[in-house]
């Protein structure tokens, strides 16, 4: 990979902000980045080679950072979580049960033995995608209080389960590796909490801000990449390492300055690079040559929406059930990890992303409906 390739990646990644600019569409920035990668990658002109070792390594770094930021956005310290925790947990469980049934049905329909993976995909939610939509619409009230824990539970559990279900032949190894990452994350949380309570972090922050040392950012990146190294050593996806690191930081309390710095590093370079790299590696032409894979993508998308709408039977308003179905991180991670492990069929990764895009459309509709039906003053016009 050359500097010219990097310049091309950074330039075409601007398609993300351009597509996300109309506020009424509520589209995530990553959509344009994925499409740009697909146009210049295996699906299109072949300008970008996703198999290039340097490009793949930088994409892996971006993957870790994207999942780290996703972890920091899970509202683990939000007091509203405790209020709606019982209701949210019951709804997340109900969705998981329906998603499991649908997962096996879809696997049987397309004759691909990945039912556990499909179940996890359809049961997942995305705090990183749903929360910005909720905030942009200024949605409040009891439906949101019940929705937040449901999303947080589904998001966290599905990310932990994904390494176990995507390669069932090595599930025991993946389980032990995931346990090692989770234990290390717990120890990291205890260490950072003690540093916070002792006042060391505050003193370091003041010195760093005064001298422009960016010490907290350096420490955060060092801890995150150390977790990534552990994940590689124990044969677990980088996804889990990044997400657990982000959860730890969110639980301790992420300083605003560090949040801004991480946002700049991730959203300004590594995140767009990752999604362009992912899009470049997807060959959507396989969906045309193998219609069953296109059917798989549609079934996964519609199945995820259907599974989440079951919460309507548990008194969740339909618009908020559609918001709960928001997903992008888990399907994208599944496509990435599946390609790295070589456990997905040709074009199956593209089908997973197609399903996520269908759910994204449903999420946007749900947000719009929620804003229209919210009480006066509870949501501002989009």
C-alpha cells in the first residue's frame, strides 16, 4: 500500500459525511464509507486491494478503535439504565428467543450451517447507532428509559457471543480466550478506578492539558492495543478486545478531552479507513451469482426487524421496537472476523452487510415515527 492509496482512501471516505449530511435521513457516516470501498474494491473497479498486508493491518487497527468507541458509547453509567433494567432485560430475552428460532429457520432455508451466527445477528442491537438517533430526535420519557437497557444488554451480550458462534468448531478455544479478555478487562477496570479515586488521573490530566502531552490518550491507546495483542494471542477477535476496553473506560468515566481526542483519531482516520477496507473486501457480485445469498441477506434483515417487533407484545411501542433493532457493528464485525478466519462462504459477508442495511432502513423509519408520536416537547422536529 502506498501513500497514494492512503490519499485515495481518505478522499473517498468523505462519501460518508456527504451521505450523512441530510439530518432527516438519519444515516450513519459508515454507510457512505462502505459504499465507497465497495465501488473501488472487489465489487467495483479493483483500485483498492483489501488483501494488501499493510491495508489489512491498518484496517485491523481501525476495527479495534471502532469497537472501542462503540464500547464507550454503551451508557453503563447512565442512571436511567437501572430504572428500565427489568423491562429491558425481559424484552431483550424475548427478542433473543425469537431470533434463535428464526436463525435456524433461515439457516435451513439457505442450507448454510450458521444458525447460531444468524441468531446472534438478528438478536443484536447497536448502542453506537441507536443512541445518536435518539439524541438527535431528543426522545425522552418511559419508552426511552426501557429502551436503553434493552439495547445495552443486547449489544454487549451479542458482541461477547459472536466469537463463540462464528467458528463453532473452535468454540471452546474461543470461549477460553473470551474469558481471558473479560478477566483482563475487569482487572483493567479495577486499576483505572483506583487511579481515578486516588486523584492521580486528575493530576496527570492537569499536567497533560498544560503541556499538551496527550498522556491520557496515549495511555488509553496503549491499554487498548495491549488488549488487542492479548486477543490475538488467545485467538479471539479484535472486536471483543476493543469493545471490552471501551466498556472499561465508559464504566470508569471517560474524560471529555480524551473522548474528543479519540473521536478525532477514530472518526478522522482509522474508522473511515476500516470501513473503506471492509467495503473493498466485499464482493457484492456474489449476491448476483448466488441468489441464495441475496435471499440470506434479506431474510437476516427482515428477521431482525421481526424479532424485535415481538417486544410490541410486551407493551413496547412499535417505533421504539424498530429503534431497538438498530444494528451495524455486530454484522460488520461478523463479516470482518468471518473473512479473517475463512469460515464464511464466498459472498456470505456481503449478505450479512445487506441484512444490516435493511435493518438500518427500519431503524430510520422507527426514529421518524417515534419523533412524530412523541408528546409535545419530548422530541424536536428532525
